[in-house]
């Protein structure tokens, strides 16, 4: 049985950044991920915003981490070779209730140490965002907000962790954890692992894993959400992240001009109760988005929608065992701050349960927090002097000058052959993504790493070619290439051809 | 930077015809750029017959029709770059080309003809909820997988949309022994050509369910089923299937033109033809128009003046889409209404004396 100092469960943003932070110490470390790749869970379906830190209460861990993260995010991205768009955010109101909220957030943001916040008049809002509905009354501008591609960030953190010594085990769902005198024995993907300490970053399923070693104390009550993505043809309609503060009570709409030049719209809020990691969309949610979009940005070209997707919010609540009924009793209010859960009977077992917004923004900070706590618990750890925080960015041809690009094509002709016509991605970039240290193994893996298949034709032209390239580069038959999870083969029918 | 008189983008029937038209009008420095390794465009994957009746008086398969034009082009000293994409068309008329062998180069032409065809509308543009597992394909992508890849990609199919490509795929999959549970159409009548409805669906007992649509996809890894809604009474039912094919519309692929025009009007030096201009039902129309556009572009190169766009031949379209219920001839792609003559019935457009009535 392989023995480790620390095992991280789950390869979402939190798991990847926790693993990266742990490699600052000299220890033997593995990350166990149930799926075939990193960032296929909540980290794949969220709003992609780097929050300034004006939205949360002063004095909380969340606010402290968020402000620090936002102010250093560009730096983190350049370290990891990840694209970042520091576009700023604009919260807009449509009447006195909304204006009051803006005022509150302004004060709260100042107390949290957010820089550059400014209350804008209606005219000022319309001058920087001319397509916002003329019914707007005021705005709160936060220059230090931005947007990133969440999985691009997570993959880079994972690769950096790998280069610094972490091991990654995919298709390794942890199904059993047993407490033994010198730590824990886990069963994952049918194999046993031993670890002195465990950090549970299993996203939607973190409560279940926690309960493998502890009594129920925190449970996740999920809630669904829906998003729309607009084609890059709509880019320019908005320039900042827009938070709509509705006049009536209820949720407002969020719009994000993404790093790739699309517009992201969402999320809706749909009570669902289901931990469905296939993330289905709902009719109510999508209709709600369309309705609000028309109110907030009347000229938003909804004919340019190219895709919708679903998300699941992992809402955490404290639960207590009710001795009278024998049932679990849930607190009325959910847990709002970020908490790294520990339990008396389970030493060196740390759990992130239900880390919601701004978990993406704070991924670095949360990872450092968990790693340092684990280091303190294990004691006597040496720093890893060889730790290198930098990760080389993949070659992105579109970012090069014409001369530099032409030179690349001369050196490697496959950089000249365009496979994804909508995003302009070359065969060479797809091949690179497959041979990266945490390389693509599936069609969706290629899409997350290169963008190929995510444009206006949604893979209609290139999916077959991408499958053929995967087959050739990985040396496995075309009929064994999966779209994403096991059982999702594209060619060869439903695993029977 | 290399120069040429006319740059043609796309080597499908439209682009090939444009080259021929420009050549015949006296233009000599012509460059044709095609993304694929071979010329022919969408025709390469259309293995069914039904092409070229108006032009050649015979029914050819797509590749046969394409071959006639490829051979004519090969006889001319025009430059053809295959395996090369135009990735940018700048407002000054410079095109940026990218290819594995041809490298990355700028080409400046006096006139550019965009013949880049069309793309299929993806499912994401429809109000279909649920999951997005493996097993959802657009009809054209499915056609390419079967006909150019030889791949098998499902057993039990639901086809959403009764466009021509969808119906042609339904027939082909039925011939391969697959189960086609139904073709669903949200309108009250078939969306494609009447002759395709008869030849591809009716003859194979494939049910066409009009006023029906898919509202939800089920399955997490692979498609497991779809929810089908009857739009006339609102009734919903679950249909188990492992593959969903969508044939819900084609969109002209002319982003390069939008780029060159900078959002405004098309520059004078830029021409569009074939499916990049509007979606055509018949390849004969595409060829005819392509040649006319080629001549017009050659004229522009010579005179520096753009004449009014050549009239678009649209005559066959109404007849082809013969109203459901009306008897048409299904012997050829024109699908003419039947007219009574002294000697019996004949096709109104093609004059065929041995028409095959649809009913
Ligand atoms: C709708 C929505 C919008 C959001 N928007 C934003 C935003 O705009 N800005 C922001 O800062 N934050 C945002 N967040 C928060 C942020 O997305 C999350 O905090 C972050 O992605 C959480 O990552 P994670 O690693 O905890 O979860 P996940 O990404 O879900 O990762 C968990 C991983 O654990 C794996 N796993 C599960 N069970 C097991 C097992 N038994 N064994 C092994 N592996 C297992 C899963 O396969 C998965 O890969 C949003 C969240 C939601 C839900
Ligand atoms: C399934 C199907 C069945 C049909 N059946 C019939 C029938 O039976 N009878 C009939 O008469 N007609 C039929 N048609 C209609 C007819 O064949 C098409 O309308 C016609 O082929 C369109 O020609 P095109 O040249 O405009 O486009 P395409 O054939 O699509 O060619 C466009 C070409 O441009 C290339 N290209 C695009 N962008 C670039 C770029 N940036 N750089 C370089 N190259 C580029 C593409 O690779 C492609 O080769 C059918 C069409 C389909 C799809």
C-alpha cells in the first residue's frame, strides 16, 4: 500500500490549490480525484468572477481573503500562465431599494479595505455602460474585480503542484476511509492508500466524505442555477461585470464579459435538492434569465446565445441530531463564512464543506490556509526549498505577433492547421494540450485547455477531428475516446460498437 | 506579401464555380484557398444522388458532381491552396492564410470572393433544457462521421428537425440497420424538400411527428432519452434513445465578411456566393450563381467599379418546396409540380416526360 503524508480528496479549484500549497513543504502528497480530469465539478460551472470584496461582511475570513485575493489576482495569473481580464465590476440599481444596497456595499467594501470603490450617478453609469437600461438610477464601480477562466486557473495550479512533487490519481473516487492508529486508510478506485493527514475538498460530496470519519455536523443542501453564453459577436455590448440589484426582493442578474470575449449570463436560483453532477438546466431558470436580460440590457442580442449550462450550489448548513425524532435537524440559516472543519474524533482530517462564492476568487488563499493548518497539525515539516510557484503558459498562437506566429508554424507545421474554425485553434495547440503534464484525455478536456469546440458552432465542425487527434496522440482506438466521464464515448455508440 | 487579382475563399461548389467564372471573364491571377485537404466542400460527404440534374441533365452523387468541377479546375493554371484556412480578412482587403504546408502568409487581392458555406445551428441555441451528455450531433456532423469517417455512433435515434440533412440522415441510418424512433418537427409541416420527405421518411416508414419538439435531454454520460412535447396540446412524453440528431437550421458562415466590413456595409472588393450568401437547396443554383459572381468580380478587377449584384437565381426554390399535399414529381431534385400536356403529365420545370408522382 502506498503511504503518504497527506492526501487531498478532490481535484476542483480547492483541491488543486491545496495540493499546490502543500508542495511548499517537504512531504509525500497525493491528490485523489474521482473523475478523469481536474475541474469537472463546481469549478467548471460558476460565474467566473474575481470579486473585489465589497459583498461580504467585515471581519469575516471570507472578506479578508477576498480583498487580498482580488488585489493580487493579476499577479497569481501571471505566475501560473493564466489569462486574466481585470475588467472591473459595476453594480447597478433601479430605484431607492437598490440604491440603499449600493450605499451599504460601498461602506462595507471600504471597511473591508477594497480600493477604488466609487458611487456613480445614472449618467456616469450610462456613459461607461451605454447599453444598460435607461431606467438605471445609480451604480457602484469596483475597479479591482475581474474575470478568469476557472478551469484554466485550476489546471495551471494542478500542473504546478505536479511539477513541485504532488502526485495525481484520476478515476480514483474515495469510497471508504478507515481510521488507523497512524492515520487513515482510504480506498479509492479499488486501491488502498495510507495517509497521516487528509484534506477533504470533495465539493458537492464533501459532507459525505466527512461523515466517513465523523458524525454528521454539516450537510450540503444543493440548489441549482442556470447560465447562458452568448457568442463573441455580442462582445462589446458590456465592458464590465454587471451586477443587477433588483428593486423587488429576489435575485438579480449577473453579466460577465468573459476572457474569451463571450458574454456569460446567470445564474438563476432554482430550488432543486439534487446533487446532480451532470448539472442539468431548467426551463424556469432559463426563462428567468431571458426575462431579466431584457429588463437590464434591453439590446442584449439573445439571438447570439450559443449554449446554456447548469450549476449546483453546495449550500452548507449545520445539522444536529434530534434525539426525540431520531432525525437530523437543520439550522435555519446556512453557514456564511468560510470554515475549515475539524472533528475531535478524527485528528488531521480537515474538510472544506460547501465553499461557495467567492471560492474561486479565494482559491489560492483557501489552499494556503488548509495546507498551513495541516502542516501545523503534522508538525516538524521542512519547507520545500525547490518550490517554484511559476507555471509555463501553454502556447496560445492568437496572442503572438504575426511574425512570431509564422515562425512557430515553420518550426511545427501543425500550428498552421486550423481545427476549430470558430475559435481559430490549431492542431498543434490541441496536440500540446494532450501532452501537457496534466494533459487532456477527453474531448471536453481538450475544450477546457484550448477552447476548441466552445465557439459558435459548438464543435459541429471539429469534434470528429479532435477525437481522431486524441486517438492518434494517446495511442488508443477512436471508439475508446470519451466526451468526458466514463460511459460517454462518442464514436462506437453506447459502449457497444 | 504575395498578390493576386482574385482570392476565392472556400473550395466547395460555389468557390469552384467562382474561379471558373472569373477565368472565363479573362482574369488570370486567381488563388483558391480551401481549408480541407480536398476540394468539394459539403458535397464530399453527400453520398446520395440527386445533384446536377439542371446542369448536366443527369443525377450525380455529391462527390461525382464535385469531381467534374475539380477536373475543370485542374486543367487551368490557377493557384489552389488546400489544407489552408483564411483566418482573418482585414478591412484593406488583405487576407491572412494559415496552413500546415503553406505556412502563415498575407495575401492581398484586388477582389475577394467569400464562398465559405454555412454551419449548423447547435442545440445550445434552442430552449432545450436538461443535460448535455455524449450522443448529441448535428445532422451534418453525423453525415460526415458516417460517410467520411465510417464511424458508428449510436443505435436508437431521435431526429429533431425535418431539414433536408436530417431526413437524408434518417434514411441513411435506417439503411445501416439503426432504429429511427421519430423525426420531430415543431412546425405543422416538414421543413425540408417534399421529395426528401417522401424518399427518406415515408418510404422507410419513419414517423414524422409535426408540431412536436424536444424540451429536455436526459442522461449524464450518454443520452438516455428525451422529453418530447406536443405543441398543439402541451402533452409531454419521455422517449428512450441513445442518440439525438439535430437538423434545426443552417447559418451562412460569413464572419470573415463581417470582419472585413468592420460591422458596416460590405466593402466593394468583397463578394459572397453559395451558402455563405444564403442557404441554397440545390447545388445547380450554387454553381450558376458562383459563376456569375466570378464574372462580376473579374469585371470589378478590370474596371474598379462594382456593378449592382448579379440577380440571384431563385426560380427553382418555390417549386422545389412544393406544398405538402400537392402532387409533385420526385424523379429529380427539382421536385416540379406536374403539368398536363397533350401526351400526359410532365414536370413543370424540367420538362421530364416520365414524371414520378409523389402520391
Ligand atoms: C453557481 C456558482 C457560481 C459561483 N460563482 C463564483 C464566482 O463568480 N466567483 C467566485 O469566486 N466563486 C464562485 N463560486 C464558488 C466557486 O466556484 C467554488 O467555491 C469552487 O469552484 C469550489 O471548488 P471545489 O474544489 O470545492 O469543488 P469542485 O470543483 O466541485 O471539486 C470537487 C472535486 O471533488 C471530486 N470528488 C467528489 N467526490 C469525490 C470522492 N469521493 N473521491 C474523489 N474525488 C471526489 C469531484 O469529482 C470534484 O472534481 C460559484 C459557485 C457556484 C456554485
Ligand atoms: C446534406 C445535404 C444534402 C444536399 N443534397 C442536395 C441534393 O440532393 N441536390 C442538390 O442539388 N443540392 C443538395 N444540397 C445543397 C448543396 O449541395 C449545397 O447548398 C452546396 O454544396 C453549397 O455549396 P457552397 O460551396 O456554398 O458551400 P460548401 O459546400 O459548404 O463549401 C464551402 C467550403 O469552404 C471552405 N471554407 C470555409 N471557410 C473557409 C476559410 N475560412 N478558409 C478556407 N476554406 C474555407 C469549407 O471547407 C468548404 O469546403 C445538399 C446539401 C446538404 C448539406
